[in-house]
């Protein structure tokens, strides 16, 4: 008997008709003889409304009360789905984070899961009961409701699958799998049958919105087989699996892009030991994440130009932090630029093949697209380009690496 965790996102449970459709999908798995746990998000738009109400009540709110309010969206969905399943004659009950319990740390608003007690749930599942779990939430060491941060229901599902030793974790979304790139931009994008954890982690962290980054990281650490598929069709999805399960590895599996980047260039910074720490230390202290970095030393060797990227949402704050330190840092000018996009070519096959970066740079050069910053890892090459070239770059690279559908 298979043990399956199914997770349904906000668009999949957006109204009662869709919740009833989810119940039919769960019933299909139950009728096939599986033990089933279902993790649900809040109905589409509900969490945004709850967050807006919290901010209206108190701008500088107590994060513990924030969690109490925003966790209620998943509670409603879990109860409604349990009722819809009962209406189909299926034994089902809802579980909230504190009832399981899912223990987290005390960082309210973006807590991390530490432990899940599943003994009672497993006993009931073996008796044929479907567990309907409110995603995105747990209970902190202060015995207060905690939430896992936006997109946390994916993390809840993968963590629960690991704790239950499930055979598979099915993530139902509004797309029918993982594509080689965004099919809304590149019409010839192909759906992948399988992708490795590492590739999926890079795709997620470089801008692909299919899975939440923390959930992929957890799946990789605990070797949870994850399937991404659509709530709205019966088409087979994409399996996220260990590298050994993929016999023929593509050199490049996918191309991701992120419009959430902004660039900062500091001109004529004094080139002396400790200057990088003096620049990036205050940004880290302000919880501003720095990603891509490039440094150019001047001819006289006394000054340097330093370019790096930060999240677009943090650009104004980063500029303010650096301007406040201008006297200490001694830079001549600061140039912010939010009109950029990061494009990343990703594939485990890069480990054993040379020339991937060369082909990327050559393809962009042929389209007269200037590369502003470059960063690489073992299975990824990322470049920063002007935002207006996003679609052209994606289509050109997709064709260059032979990813176009026939």
C-alpha cells in the first residue's frame, strides 16, 4: 500500500467548486488503495487579505499575532476539504499545525520546522482515514502558532512526506509540470519528465516560481520523491528525483530568469584591504542579501569599481545604507539600476561538458545583448542583462542549447 502526500495550492482551492474537485482527486487516490495525507494552502487571495488587515490594525505588529491571523486561511481550507471528503463517503479529518504537532523554532513569520510528531496521524491513516493538514503553520517553543513564510505550504508538504516516510509527495499547482523555461515567453518550451533535486533547487532559487526553494532543499536532504502536476488536468507531471534516477542527463535542463534583481555600482572605491567587508557588512546587518559581485581595478591600482546585485525590493534601503557610509567607504559615486534581469542556464550535465558558458556568451553577443555581471556554480551560469532583452535572450538561449520542442 502506497503512502502519498498531496499538496494543493491557493488556485487549486480558490472556491468551493475547486475544493470539491480536489476532494474527487483525493478520492481517486484513496480508491486506488493508498494511504493519503493532504496539505492545503489558503484559498487564493485570502492570505493577502489577512496580511493587509494585520497591517491596517498595526503597522509595527507583534509577529506572534500576525501568525495567529494569517494561519487562519489554511485552517478554513482544511476544514472545508475534510467536509467535502466526508460528503463523498470518505473518512477524513483536519489537522492544524499545533494538533499534529509540527514543532518549529520561535522566529514568527518565517519559522523553520524542527520536528513533526506523526504517530497518531499514521495510526489513523492505516485505519483508512485521510489526514487533511493546514499547510504553512506549526507551533513554536512558546506554544504559539507559527508560520513558515510565504510559500510555506510546499515546505509543510515535503516535511510531512519525510516524517511519514511517504512514497511520493505530489504538488498540485496551476501548471502541469516543470518546463525548460517559462512557456508564456518561449512557446517552444518543453515539459520535463524528470529533473534532479539540484537542478530544481537552482531553477527555484534563480526565479522559477513552480516550487518554493526551501521545499526543494528539504526534498533533496531527505530524498523525498516530488511530483509537480496540475490540479486542472490529468496530464502526467514532472518528477523531481535523485540524480542517479536520470540515465541520460542533458547538458542544459532549463533556463530561468528573475526580474527581482537590482544592480548597484560603486565608482572609485579605495582599493585597500577590508573595503569589501566595509561595504557588504552594513548590508548584511540590514538583512539585505547580496548576490552577484564583480570588481574592476583601475589602471593606477588605487581605486576600484564594484558592481553587485540586491533584491529589487531592497534597492532603496541598500542605497540609503551605503550613502550613510559614504564617508567611511570613500566611493566617488553610487549608481543604482533596477532595469536589469538575471538569466541563468542550469544543468547537471555541465559538470562533464565544457563550453556551456562560451555558448551562452556567444549567443547573447550575436543578439547584441550586453552582459553586465556574470556568476557561475558547478551546474549554473548566470548573467545580468538589461531588462528589455529578457524575452529575446530566453528564446535565443533556449534554441542555442537545443531545448526547443519539435
